[in-house]
C-alpha cells in the first residue's frame, strides 16, 4: 500500500489565486496513483495520496524565509 505525500505551496499558480484548485488536486491524485501503477504495479485502489498545502510563512529557501529570499534575488537581477 503506497502512500504518496505531495507538498505544495499555498500561493496558487495564477495571479490572485490563493491555493491549488480542487481540479488541480484531483489531477495530482490521479497522476500520482497512475505513476504507482505504471512503475510499481500497485493497484489504483491501494494507493493513498496526501496533499499538504504549506503556507508561504512556513517554508524557506537558501537559509531564508521565502519572501526574504525572493527579495534578495530580485535585488540582484
């Protein structure tokens, strides 16, 4: 019984979007389940997919909170 955990940011992927849509999450679940079937031969009904949306303030990059990291990269460009 595979358990696939997908962590994504809660920023959304389009301007003004707060989070991933239900349709996008359904596509992630389907795709991850089909990958387990194709690669490992695991039946779709034995695969569990967990999607965790991480708020922007709860993740970092390059040793910095993400907003600060992005500001530092923007200043270089």
